[in-house]
């Protein structure tokens, strides 16, 4: 094809044929590859990823160069789905003017693939450019080989032009090549020729194919392969199929190949010739030593003779002393492994597991509903304990019931509460009983984005263990349903665009059900550098400016190999990305949870000195390369903890288990860098056979647990704790005198809060209180919660820890020294408790062996606290429900949430024009369902939040009960919702889209009272254009958090904690307050009687026109003034958020 008429792009594949089909649109391709495709392509080609044309696979597709390609599943014959397609475009040359060509070129309407701006394709279709010459088929010196190149004929590559004549000439060329003459070598070889460096003999034409398996035929991966008489020289490793290939090794028939693998006895096998150039070998490995199995009860080994167990344990004639935890441990000479823990609970047949009398559960009533009998605003609605009931086992050896039964509500009673101006209905639990357990889904939701600039991971692949389960969305969001019985959730995120390092995360999740939100940060890959494969290359490891690198990678010459074992001697594109723990901002990008399995089979923590990822590719083909033994050097002078120098190891991360596996131990060495400078290094070695993350770590055994609880508000009511909050503890470097940089971090752990808080593992020290320090944070739904303040005066009762232990722990909130910093973290010394000091035996730090005591600690014991800084708001449900405990859900027609498997949160955005912040109430009653019409579901109060950028403007995000099916899934109820701001307010605007929608979905509720707004809530999930925000999730709190974030932002997919009162508004009210010094009515009447009477007449005429019946409960007049004059602290979650620079 003449270059002057344009050139074809590379092939693009930005979509997969899931959902409605495969869409390779020009707009999406230009978004991802703006530099690789022009704005107005002239032609388009489409083929499947198997290089088949659409007509060859019998599929209906649509395409044109200005829009791209699409294949719809619904248009395919026989009900089949679309194949996976990739496309490319023909772009005009830079100096061509398409408009100029269009004035001289007839348009060919018969070719749907072509842009009419270009001439007839018969004038220019032909050969594409020749490809680059392939690598020489022989790389040894003195040997001749072959190189090839090819080109493509466009006349046969486009289906619409299949009748054009074939291109003249050949499609493939070949030429001879040679690696050059060998240097003089006196080595004499019985087999093969001398190696290039004359260190031995090589047989370039010989290939050894081998397999490694167990005695029962199971393939063994990662076995180290070597010659029997040269065990120190590693030749290959077996792949996941147990296979390996060795090229160029001179081994005669009958020679022995050895295989070595952890937990197996080293084995060998003779080589069998299979022709002049191929040999075969099969190596069988046997488990090392005899495996011993033991069962443990509450950590104590059970007597084998008494219980007569092997791999299974059967318990007979059960008694209460046999309740507790059980696990199995298998041990051999090479290590141990433990099973997951099983819990056994025994129930006495004579003791009911579910008492009919409900337990006390207090809820707060509205401010106008003070109870004279009890002298409080709280009312006991009762609840049933969250306990399993005894079942009936169908098999005497079965370990669980077919259907689990739980203690739940059997009967409820309706009562009335007398409030100021109205009566409030409420349902209380009257009787408990056993019923099938509610089984909520367990989910992990979140967003994956770049750590440096927040760029979302668009359409990234998600793996659960080794299985791909889906993709992230365009905005990087994801939802993962946790499989049943999952103990450890390991998730890998892979960027198909290769911009980010693969992220492997171990997510905590709420086993009681619901969703947990995770904000995943990915490390951006370093820009590749060029390496010469035939030279020694040194790559530094370190990312902190003006600081020495932590270490370096030394790659000897000739260390790069293609996956087939062929040596690569060309230019290497090397991207080595290092996560430097001396920068505390990198902690969110770290992979895994820094744990490994020790020799006893226990999960054991690591303390990191840095992680790095290596990606080596060929310059021309960009194919991945492997390496032989490379050297990793670590600067020993940067390690200030003496015992760490001896314990330092090199680890690699297993992407399936999320656990770190030992690669090599570091050995001390010294190197002279000048006449007088001598540097101490720790040197380790590794091979890069697959894309893994590597780590410089030491095991650390000084461990403890820290107790943290999260509360709904800063009143710290024990019954108002939040579950499903992700609490993270970041272990920092010890103080000066231990390591060099106190800003560095060494480890992090995350735990999800349960009904009794969370216990976070940490490193601690019993000799010196400040030997280890840590930062602790808490988030829910992406929102950071606030820690208890430490200045201007430390309040032990608010922090939750008594003196003098609190002073020893050195508690400081992150804004302790700089009020401009965020208030969402606290720092403590991790002082191990002294068991001889009674002040330190009640938490919040517990010894590592005291995890049970930490988990079961009463709320009165010492603990650290977080809380939500909420706008003044109140929630009341006629049918009580504890949103942090999904098992408290009750199936009732008046339940606010009708489905325990799916929670739909609805919010309406109300703008207030006025000088203050105002309370806004929503009153929600049954609207169309015959069982609930006119009956109250609940009340919601929310204070408006001021817009910092708009004068005298605020807005409130007010929850209302969504319309939809009730719990019996029989009929839809359109909730009758009334929105009423307190104070002297009048409605001045209704969103036009919302008004139109309500008008098209009758019946329409009259709105004659300008002090309020009433509607039958929409069934459809509207959006920000209507001022309505709807989110559905398996966790009610997470659904509400996401909906509130969108409502604050005024968009349907954004998130903000700063109110934007001009965006996404449904209703507008204008509120007036009497200014100071305002003249009374009688003063105005005396001074200007005519003007005053005219104003009164205008106001009365307006009221007569707007007056109408009201069906809502307004605020009592006495409360209007009270609410309007209350002062409140502006919550930090709404302040302008600045990036916090955490200071020591």
C-alpha cells in the first residue's frame, strides 16, 4: 500500500462479548489509545481473536470507520453469543486533507468498511509493510541459522473486497544468519561443541523434555531441575503441568536428571533417547518422611489411643467439656500445615436455646416524644438474641443441619406513644422463637484506582484465587460475592493495559453478612528502561528522594530467556517498580497482608523493608522474558535492628493463596566502592519464572492485639456500635535509636468490626514503651471516621482508656500538633501490657496469646474509639431494626426494609435558601397497598448542610422509604412521602423533571401547603436530574453511605462529603428568620399604616390561593425555635479535606 495514502493501526480489543455483545467503538478506543488512532479513520477491519472473519463464524455484525464495530448477542442466529473481536483502522497520513480528497474522489457506496474521503480501494490496496526479521534460529557461535519475515495482502484481508485479485509477489522471505565465529577454545567435547565462554560443552540441536509427578500421577510444579552430578547448577523449573524443557544440554543416553521440591524427597531418573535430537525423562517424587496427623481441642493435642482418630475425628457421647474449637495438624520432617478451625457448640436438651421472653433493646424516640413514665427519650422495643437453635440431624455423622435455625421474632405487638401534638405507633417484640435463619449475602464492594492520581482501573480483570470472576467497571468499581465457607479472601486485580502492577489483596469481610467497602490502590508501573542482555545490569531499589537506595538488583550477562528456554541477547525493556516503605503514603498500595506459614503450620507475620515487581520484555515483540539466577543486594547499613540483619530473607508472593513464600536467605558481603569506601550488603538470589511480587522481609515475633470499637456518634452508647467498619493498623518504624527513619512503615493489618468491636494484630515491645508505634484508621463505605481528640486536653473517659496506662501508650490524634490535618487517625505506642501491673490487664493492648480475651472483652474494658461525625439527624422505624445486625430483621408489612437480602436506600435533595441550617423531616406512610395505606413506616430528620461556596445556601439529603414490593413480594406500595423543613419556610421550586414524572405516574398528590411537599414516591430508580438518589446493596449502611455521597455531590455516580447545593436538587425552600432589631407589627402600623395594611392584604390573598388540606405531622411550635437556635459543631467530614501529611 503506498505510504502516502495512509497506514493501518495495530489491532484493538477493548471489550469482551459479555452482557449485550461485543462493542469495539471508535470513541472507547480513542479514549484508551489517543495517540494510536486518528480522529477520522478511512477504513476498518474486524476479525475474531482467532483470526476468523465474521462470515466465517456465521455472525451478524455492524461496523463503519467513524463509529467502530458492534456485535449484538440478540441478533445472532440460533441464540448463540458473539465471538470476541478485535479491530484496526486505516488512518490518513499527517499531511493529507480529507476535505481536499473528498472534492476529487467519487464515493463508493458499495463498501461499508471505507470512508468516502478516500479513493477507490482498487487504486491502493496491496501489500502491507514487511515485518521485522525474526531472531536467528541458531544462537551459538559458529552455527548458521535462518531468519524470516512476512507481509499481509490487503486484497484478501477485507471481507468486502474478497473478489479483488491477489497481490503479486511472495508473502514470506527467508535468509541465512549466523552468530559469528567462535573464539579459540582448547576444550574437547565428546558430545556437542564448546560453549561460547569455553566453560563446558553444549549441544545446540538437542532438547530434553521432562515431567515431574507424584507416585499417584499428580503433576508437581516449581520443582528445581539439575544434572545429578552438578546439583548446584539449576537448569529449569517445572511448570504448572509438571513439565520442563532443557535445550542445549549434552547428556548421553542413561545420564541422570535430578528434581528437588520442598516437602518431597529429592529424586532422579535416567534420560531415554527419543531420536537424535530429543530425549525424554520422567521423575517421580515421594513425600519426605512419614506424615503425622494430630487433632487438637482448644489448642491441646487429643490422645490418639482414646479417640482412635486418623484423618477424621468422630466424637461420641458428647459432654459440655468437649465444646470449643477443633483443628487438625499434619507434620513431617519439612514442616507442618493446619486445617481451618471448626467450632463445636453443645446445647443441653433441657435448656431452651431461645427464650420466649425478649431481651431489652432501647431505641431513641423523637424529641417531641419524651416519656414521663420512664423520664427519658428511650423506649424498650425488645429483641431476640442472635443465637443458633438446635436442629435435627438427618445423619448421625453429619456435621451441620440441612437448614439452620436461629432465635428470632415470633410475635409482635402494636403500641402507641403519645407525643406533643400526635400519637406515634410502634411495634415491639412480644415473643421469641426458633425459625429458619436469615442468610444474607456476604459481599465486598469497592473501587480500584491508581495510588498517585486516582485514575480508575478500567475493565481490569478480577481473580478469586486462580479463577477469573469478572472485571472492574469503567469507573473502577467492583462487587465480589464471597463464596460460602471462605476463610481467607484473596483477590487479584490485573490491568490489561499494563499500566499498573498486579495488586493482590487479602480482604477482610463480615461473615455475618452484608457488604464491606474497600478502596484498592494500585501502584503505577515504572517507565521501562533499556537493558543490554549481553552485559551486566544493575537496577537500584529505592524511591525516596535524597535517600540511598535500599538495595539493587544485579543481572549477569546472558540471563534472559524466552519462555521456551531460548537465550535472548537483544535489547530488554525492563520495568522494575519498587514500593518503598520509607514513604508512609505507599502503605495503601502494598499487596497481601504480609503473612507466611511457618514450620509449625501457623500463620506468621512479616515486617517489610520493601517490595518490588519486575517485568522484562523483548524490545520488538514485547513478549515476556524470564531470567536465570539474579542477585538482590540489600544495603545492610539501613537496617538498624541488629537481629533483622541475621533474619532477613527474600520472599515471593503466591497470587493464589496471598501468602509469602521464601525464595532465599540473605548472606552478608562487603564491596569496595572506591579507595576508602567499603559498603556492607546482604545478598540473596532468585529466578524470575513468572510475574510475581517480591519482598525484603524479616519474621517478627513480638506481637500483640489492640482493641478498637466504632460508634454511631460521639455519645459512645454501648448499644450503638457500628459493625462492618474496616479498621486498619499501620505499624511504623520504632523511634530513633532503633531504625533510621521514623516515618517508615513495616506492616499493616485490617479487620472488620463485629458486634463487639475488633482486635487488630500489631508488633509491640515489653521492654520499651515507644519501641513500636502505629497509626490506626477506620472507614465505612469509603468515608473516614473520626478519632477521639487528644488536644487541647486529653480526656481518658472519651478515649476509652484509663490512666496511667493511657499516658504510657502516648495517644495522639493526627491533628494533635497541626489543627489543619485530618482528624481521622490516631497514633499510639504499642507497649506490651505488664501482667504484674493491674492497670494494664484490662486492655486495650492484649498479649498475643490473649486473643480470646480481646474478642470477648466487655464494653466496659479499655478500648480505643472511632465515631461517625454526622449531621444532626434522626431515624425512627415503626418496626425496629438494627442495621448493623441483619439478623434482627423482621418480616412485617410496615418494615422499612422489606427484603433482608437486598436493601434499597432512597434520598431526596432539598435546597434551603436561608441564613441558617434547618432540620428537614420526611414522614413516610403507606400510599397504595391495601395492608399499609395510611399507616406510618417511619420518620427521618436531617439537618441541612451549608454550601461553603454559596452565600446563605444549604441543602439536606433526606432519606425516605422507597416504593416497591413489601416483604411478601405480592403488591407494590407507593409510599406517601411528606417533606417538611422546620422554621418559617415556604416551598419556592420543584424540579421540573420530578414534577413531570409524578404527573405521568398518577395518582398525583395535591400540594396546597407551601410549607411542605408531598408525593407518592417513584417506583423507578431516578437520578440526580430529578434530585432523587437510589442505591441498592446487601448492606443497608453501605447503601445509605453511597446514596448520601452521591446526593452531596449532586451526581448519580460521584461521591462527596462537601455539600453542593446548586446541583441535583429536587425541592427548594426559602426560610426567613426575624433579624435582630426588627420592628414589631404594631410599630410598623403606627409608622406606615397604609404600606403595612397593603402587605397584609397581599399575604392573605396568597395564602387563600395556596391553602389546602394537610395530611402530615409538622414540628410542634415549641420545637421549631429549639431546633433553629441549637448550635452544633461543623462535622469534619464536611470540611474541606486536605491531604494529611502525617507527622511523627
